[in-house]
């Protein structure tokens, strides 16, 4: 229960979008689809930190026991066929 009001709001918005008249800027649409210049600035490339910088940044949170977890198989016995 309780979905009636939410559904009514969605129905209202859907009807407004369906039946309202929107002005379409065809020049902007053509520019966007053709890959022409836009009024929005280009997104700068993401900068990545080298792995050593990341490790040194978070190494203070690493316990001595955590370093051995990858190689540690204690408590787990592998069955060999």
C-alpha cells in the first residue's frame, strides 16, 4: 500500500511530457549528432596516481598480518585429485 500517490504523480508527469509542446532546437541537435563543436567545455582527462603513491598513501592503514593474507592458505586445505 502507499503506492497510489506515487503512481498518480508519475502518471501526471508522464501525461505532461506526452502532451505538452516542446520547442526543439534542431541546430543544436544536428551539431550534437554530427560531433561538431558544442557550447560545453570538453571534459579534462582523469589523472591517475602511480601505484607507489597510492600504496604509500594508504600503507599506514595496512596491518602486518594483512600483507600475508594473499599467500596464506592456513585453515583451508586443498584437495588434490
